[in-house]
C-alpha cells in the first residue's frame, strides 16, 4: 500500500526548483488566507429622524441563511449586530432585516470588499434603515471595542426577553434614599420626552399613558423615547426591561430605582459601575434585583 506522505515528500525534493518555490508560496498564501479570512461580519443598524439625528435600530430581528439553515439574531441596545460567515470563499453576503414598523422584510447585500475592510481595517459596517429599504453607508470606525463585544455576546442571541413592569431591589439598595425633588424631576422628564416625541400636549401624558399602544408612537418613535430617557437620566435601559415597561408610571418608577442603584454603588466608592449588567455582576446571587409582573 502506498504511503502518500512518504511519496509526496520523497518526490517533492526531486521536483525542479521553480516548482518547489511555487508550491511553497501557494501553501504560504493559503495559510495566511485561512488565518485572515473573516469568520464574522459586524455592523451597526440605525435610522435618522426628521431632524437628522441618528438612533440605533435596537431590538430588530436579522435573518441570514447559512448552508440552507436560517439563523436569526437581534440588534443590541446600541444597534450592533454580528453574523458568522461559514464559507471560506470570498463572496458577498445577503442579510434580511425585519422592519419594526411594518414587519416587512428588507434585504441588504454586503459586498466582499466591505466584509474584508471590516475584518482588516478596524471598521464596522454601518446600515441605515430608510423606509422600506436598507442603505449601506460608508464603513465607519468602531466605537468602544470592549463595550461592543460585551454587548454583542450578552444580548445578540437573547430572543426571549423577560417582561416586567417593576424592578424590585434588595433591601440594602432599597434603603438608599432618592431625593423627592429628583423623583418629581424624573416624572416630569419622562412626561416631557413622551410629549415631545408624540407631539401631544403635556397634560395628555398621564401616568396611565401607554407609549407602546399609542397610535402616534410607532416602533421608531419608541426607540427615540428610550434613547432620550437614557441620555437625560444617564442610565442604560436594556431591551428586556424596556419591552416590559408600557405606561408612564412604571417607566418613571423604573428610572427612580435605577438611580437608586447608581447611588448605592457611588456610596461604595464605585462610580464606574454604572450599567445594569455591571451592577448585577457586582451583587451576590442572593441580592439580585427581581422583576415583578
């Protein structure tokens, strides 16, 4: 029986020098190519409001077929997404985004050069939702790499969010006071943001006003509301929380409890622990916040 390894290496030495050099460079090229070949393509999905301000297209469903199998994922709170690339051949990639407003399917084709630029150039693919279509913007520099990777790993494939109306804190955090004046400011801050985005008078935004069912607040305007809430009160609101907060009163209470959590860690001399995930990772298992429906 022929020993192929001995046959190949034994005869390789007998080949002409030009052939050996050519084969050597082919193997080096293939080795480098397989090492550098993109395994994932990362990007960010966003939309622009009528004032030209950019907002992440958070919570959107993305679909991608890999060898005949359908893979689904969701964009993170920052609008980031990541999709695996199985093929080792250089080819374009077709992805589908489910429109948050109409639930229609919007296809986008990512070309080969863009995928390789994302891999090699430290850039991320920026996709803009424009009505019923996706526009591929110029590849732009990425944000904080560590925050983006952590967000993608912890949120990307979470397609079963936990719905809740109230954030229940452990007793020692609940004991941290929040200035009543601040509580009142939170309430009016929520009301003003909802009023501005919905374009309705402030007196119509009662505690029972439902931001999810209001006719004048579509899915994109709801994103604008949660983004403005995060910015104004300097907190992050994960999608699994936002999905369960419907009316103004629970939203206000949630923000107050998040401020209470932030005050607790600041009192411990840990002001850098400011996101919800950082907070729950810093608390023991028996003192984790709970969600009460």
